[in-house]
């Protein structure tokens, strides 16, 4: 595409390939029904029952008319059904779903989830953007007995000296094989963390996994710049990146903390805080690598530790047994 002055390089193809699943998922969402639990909590019981019939027919390969549930118990709730249409309706719906979140008793929980997501994203994604640069610097220098930041500062000083001795600015885009190898190892460690969390979550509960994981990974981030052994530093950095596995766990906590009608908006707000953290973290870490490398490790490592200690205020997130009265309720009147 010379007329646009764009050269179609492999990384552009990678971006397109990664975008296709999201584009397809967005298209399929237009054909998906609304969540029956959300419809029920909004007072739209007939629509809720119709969605349940569709789910029943799809799961059991039977006609919708054979669904034995004919009515639902209506909770005592006040629902605003006159929201208008178009932009007015959208704004009214956003107001109805957002304002209650920022009032007691939900205000502390939205502040906590947004703060935790901001910390996780800023530390994990922020450093991960610069991770190849850090690994490449470690591979380019004889850094067997040097700290990470010492190697980065040495590399930067060498680049500055080469620029002064040359009339042309030379961009060294050399990428060492060890950089790719270590990146793969970090990716495998990251994947293993998801498996570990999936196994332990039912035994320990989400609260304690968040506290322990965020605290340990934060300490590893601080320690990564204190050790003089390159291999140990990379291992500590890999463990530090495992904090990213807590993103989904924090979303699961938010789902349990907020009522059905507000949890979608609460999760969106916390994820928006996290994405903002990614942007802020990547910028600050790049700045710290230039002016004070060690401060970046200490700041974001400490932030993860504070996130972990903050999670101590969460209620116990273990699954509770269904009350006997609900378990024995008649099928035709059970809540979805």
C-alpha cells in the first residue's frame, strides 16, 4: 500500500489475526439474548421466561412449549420501565446502573475493585511492554554479576556514547535469541498460574488467593532489582508477571460483590480503571527506565503489595451452600 505510505509487515498481519476473533464475537453478540438473571432483576419476567425457554430448548433438544416452568416469583422491587428511546434511553439506563454503585453500601467495593485492577494492569502490562527491552539489554551485556537496572543504565550509556562518536544516529535493532527463549518461559509460567488458581480457588477462596498472590508477586518485583544473579532476576521477574492472573479473579470477586443489575457496569468500570493503569504504567515505567530504573521496580512492586493487603477487607469469597428452602422450592416458581 504505497499510496498510503504503509508497508505491510508481519506484525500488521499478527494484529489483524488477533482482531478477527473479537470482531466475530462482537457480531455474534447481536444475535444473543439478554441474560435471564438481568431481565429478572429488572422486573422483565416474561422476557426472562422466554429466554429460559430458548436455553431449555437448545440444551435438551425439545420444543420450548415443553418447558415446565410457567411463572416466576416476583420480588418486591421498584423498576423504572419508562426510560425513553434512543440516546435518552441509553443515558437513562447508564444513570440507573451507575449512580447506585457510587453510593453506600456499594461505594467501598467499586473503589476497591478499581484500585486493585489499576494496580495489577499498571504493574503487569506496564512492565510487559518493556520486558523484551529489558531482556535484550541483559543479553547484550556481560551481566553475570550485575543488577537489572545497572545493565540497563550501562546499555543506555553505551548507546549515548556511540551516538556522540558518530555523525549519524544508529538504531540498533538487534534482538538476541535468548530474549525470545526467556519470553517463552515467562509465558509458560504465566499460563501455569491460571491452572494453579483454577485448582486452588475452590479450596482457599478468591480472597486469600488475591492476598497471597499480589503480595508475593509485589515482593518479587522489588527483589528482581536487588539480586546480582541474572538468572534469579529473570525468575523473580517471571513470578512478578504472574500477578496478571489475578485480573480474572478480581472480576469474579466483583460479580459476587455487586447485585445482578449493577455487576455488569461494575466490572466494566473496574476494567476501564485497569486499562487506564496499563497506559499510565507503560508510560511511567518507560520514564523510570531512563531517569531512575530502580524506582520503577520499587514503586510498582509496592503497589501490588498494597493491592494485596487491601484485599484483606474483602468478605470471604468461598461458595456457600444453597439454603435448604431454595433447594426444595417447587420447580415452577424457582428463581432463575
